């Protein structure tokens, strides 16, 4: 399947900074495929020695590391427009895995073509670097949660962050957005047990912070949830899309 970058539905949502026709043509030439994968597919395997890069076109994924005994830490969640595999491509082998959380569509960007940006299109190379730094900032925020926030604050911060990211992409309607995370995903992302996660989610629902049904979550008291999370409004800047 081939979706032209000139007909990219993501670029129409208003979140991404504009590019010149020449830049868009260059990005279109880099893209070598459009993949559709089912939920649960491991897109990048830990220890892959030649991973390509991908841009999420639709769907959700997550980046993770696993200990030898099977315990998993989810490092961050990936939504449409996010770049996958940059860290893996920087090393001799991938240091982490990436798994599709939902059915997902990906734009395939061969790593050898991405490196050409740094010699031929430095402004686009900067965009790639910016996207890598942005992903690092999400990991920083999650580390803050795991290290300093209470269980309720951790869950509130994650929900608020994902809500704002989805809203910027036009994926929120009347406070409701797709929320494909189950209790284990939350526990693995936030350093909590499933039991503690379940009890804390139930307490926040009883407090009237949100409701859940059919894989969706509706924020019913977003301002209070922000105060619980200590995660407040930030201006959403236009960001690159490669």
C-alpha cells in the first residue's frame, strides 16, 4: 500500500508545521512503504541490528524494555505523527522493543534514507532530531511520575497527557477519546501493581474524574484531574511531521 505524502491526512489536522513543496517531495521520496499491522505486532524487536524508522500514520504503539524475568517497563506511548525507531537506529542494535497497542498504520522510512537528510536537507534533519528530543521529554515526565508522584497523581498525569496529545490530533470529541490501555499497560508504564492500579482507577472514577466504556475514556472533570496530576495547560506548538 502506498499513501502519497502529498495526500497525507495527518497534515490536514493543523498540528504539524508546514513544509515547502520541495521538502514534502523529499519526504515523499524517502518513504518506501505504508504498512498496516494488527494490534500486538512487535514493530521493533530488542537487539534488532538493522531497524528501520517509521512514522505512525494511525493507531497507537508503545516503547518498552523487559527484564530477563519478564517484567516490563513501558517507556512511552506513541500516537499518530510520532517517529518510531530513531533511538534504535542510533546504536548497533535496538535497546528496546516497540509494540502496536492497536491496529496501526505506519509510514516506512529506511534508515539509510533518513541519514541522507543530514547531508542534503539539514532543516529536515533538525526536525528528526527535534522529534527524538520530544520523545525523550515524555520519558522524563514518566520518570518524574514513577519517582515522585503518588499512584493517583501518576494515573492522572498519564491520562491528562494522553488526552492533550489526542486532542491536538483532533481525536477527542466532547471530552471522549479512544483509550486502548488496559490495567497491565498502566501498571507497566507507572511502576504500579495491577491491584494498586485497579484500586486507584476505581477511586478516581468514584471521584468523578472520568468514565470508561467500550475502549474509550471521557474526562468529566479535567481541571480537577490536572490539579491532582500537577500537570497544567501548556501551549501546543506546531511540530514536525516526517
